[in-house]
């Protein structure tokens, strides 16, 4: 079976590049390739996002994002500057939960079952955190 002209040309160019040293001192030379995600069809975009310093958690379904945000908001509530900032953060979170509940569900994914936050409870957590100097847990 004969080789195609394009394959032969590619092989010739590769041999010329090797002979001229074009592949010498490349980053990662001598190290094995990272093929840990080779079975993932979206490996290339996920790697690109990580290389650019992006946040892959933004690709998670809304259910997971809202649960993480709720956890993080409660964990860091003592860092908010004022009671008004707590009220604003809780109102913003609760509004996004409400809007997500109104959105039609995606087939194959569970509905958004994230509870909203009570403003009075959030303010109490904030006051406790500010009084003790450390943020309370979730």
C-alpha cells in the first residue's frame, strides 16, 4: 500500500525540522504527556480554561453553583462590612434562587433544590461573627 503524497510531504518536513533542531529545547521535552483526561471529549477546552486561569466551577449546573455559593456566603458572612451588605448579599442570592426555580428544568438534571436564606438568621450569624472576630461555619 503506497503512502499519500501529503503524508510523505509531512514526514519529510518533520525529518527536516528534526535535523535542523526545531524541536530541541521545547517546554516539556523529555517528560511524558499528560493523558489523564484523554477519555473526556471536552479535554481541550477544560485544559484551555485552566491554563488561562479560568474557573471550571462556572460550568457546573446551577444547582451545584447555588449550593456552593450558599455555603460560601454563610462561611464568609462575617467578612461583610455592614448589616446592609448582609441584607444585599442575601437578597441577591435569594433572587437568583427564585429565578432558577422559575426556569424550566433541564431533562436529565434534578430540579434546583436550594433553600433561600433568611435575612434575620443571616444577620444573627453576621453579628456573632463580628462579635467573636471569626466567621461562623455553615
